[in-house]
C-alpha cells in the first residue's frame, strides 16, 4: 500500500515509546529534507538519541500517527515551567486529510488531562498557512513574530510566527499595568 492510497481512518494514533526513536528521527529528517516545513535535517543518529531522551523524560509526550509500519506524523509536547511547547509534522501524502487536526486535538486533550501546563505555545513558519489556520481553529492566537530568528543551512534567516493556547483561565493575571512606552 502506498502512502497516497492510505485513508485517514487507516492511520492509528498512539503514544510514542523509546523503540520509536529511530523511526521518528528518520521521519523528521524526511520532512525536513523538503526544505519548507521543519528545520534542516539533523544527523539521524543524533536525532534518534534526542528522541530517546525526550521519550524517556517525565516532562514530555509524543503522539505518533502510524500508517501500516510507517510514521505518518507526530505531535510532541515538552513542558518547562508550566508551558508546553508543541512541535508537529505530517508526512507528504497525509497532509490535507485531517491527520494534523487529529494529532493536535489529541495533544491538547493530553495536556489538559495531565494538568501540568497552563499554556501551549508553538512556532510556525509564516508561509505555512494551512498549519496557522489549523491552530487558529483550535483556539490558538497569534502572539507575535520572531524576525530573522532561525538560521537555515543555506544561511537564510527565517521568521517564525509565535502562537499560544491558554489552558488555565482561572488563575489571575499580572497585577501590573503594561509599559506605556513613555518612560
């Protein structure tokens, strides 16, 4: 069965475990090699080691989408100081079929269930309109733009759109007034 014939219901979501590290690193390298969606390809051995470390850590979870014996996508959340930083990717041939939404919904649900993050944040390339629309449809708000922030292998400096989803609306906000620019 080729990737292009797999329907969304044929893709299973599950939590990634340490033995998935090599497949996740290879998947990330494959998507990164497209040069449009995620960072430049990393060394596959280092990538697998980084995934192993993440998957064994207490402040991280990854939901992997599997089609047959192939990784079709993932959503990964790492918590620090109550903020969960989300990263996700979907394989070519699975994009535009709802898999990104399924992954995102499950990641948000898991973050809520764990109750350890008050907010989810992410960065997305400004040219990735489909992802930005997906995030907005799930309640994320654009919070800013990091200008010329990510250096690419070819030396180019790409901007990133910062987005966030507040999960805790009951805690008070800052009691201090915003800076007015006058002083």
